């Protein structure tokens, strides 16, 4: 895992995750927005008000992050019958505007040598 800093919080991002697109560009599944804070869907249905969203999933097959509330909502919201997954996922897709433009204002800062666990003197060019 590599680390990236968002505002005053350290978040963990898969090393193969795509770079965050600029605001307004198409979403590429970088996961920064969900790792930085839970969306309104996670806040309401998962009662998660802070931290990285627990429904954020890494897809090794796609090489990007995916929303678990879109892939398998009944696994995260236990009251939802599994037979309603497709119906509920369509609503979640609309509520979070999945597949549209990036709307995250989170900005990233490369981790310092201390945060990477290395001595900066070892990385001379």
C-alpha cells in the first residue's frame, strides 16, 4: 500500500490505483473521495459519519476502486434482501452520480520519507 495525505488525514491507497482526475473530468475509480470521507449514501445507510468508507473495494481485475454499495449492497446494508440488490444499486448509482465527473475536492500530497518508512538520504538522484 502507498499512502497519500488528504487535508489533515492520512489515507491508504492501493499502489496500482489510478491518479486522481481533476475536478470535472470523468471518474476513473481512484478511490480518493471514498477513502477521504464517506459519501451521503454511506452516511445514511451505513451510519458511517467519518473515516474511509467501509464499502470501498479494490478491484484487482479492473485495477481501480469500486463502491460495494453498487456491487453488492445487501452485503453492507443487512436489512436489504439480496433479491433487491440490482434495484437498490440503480438508486445508489444515481444518488452518488457514479460514472459521472469527479467532484472530490480532496487534494493529495506525496508522503514524506518518514511516512514511507525510508530515509530521504537513501533516495538521491
